[in-house]
C-alpha cells in the first residue's frame, strides 16, 4: 500500500509505531487527526454500521 500510495497518489505514507514501554495513553503524531475524523464520520447515521437494518427480521 505504501508503494501504491507513492506511485498513484504521490503521497508519502509514514508508519508510526507505538512505544510499548510507555504506560497509559500517549497521543501519537497525526494519529489523532485520523481518529477524530473517523469519530465524526461515525456520528452520521448512514455511515454507522450499528444502525443498519437486519434483513432476517423482515
């Protein structure tokens, strides 16, 4: 995926690994932006998986 993003989208993808020796929550660089955006998207009912109708109930 990293090579595809560079070749097709001209984006540089950087993998930021979590430090296992740090206890508790530590905000990683730029990761909070993605998590915040996903949180905003999941607030929309049409995008949330939990609100999909169950076809077995119909």
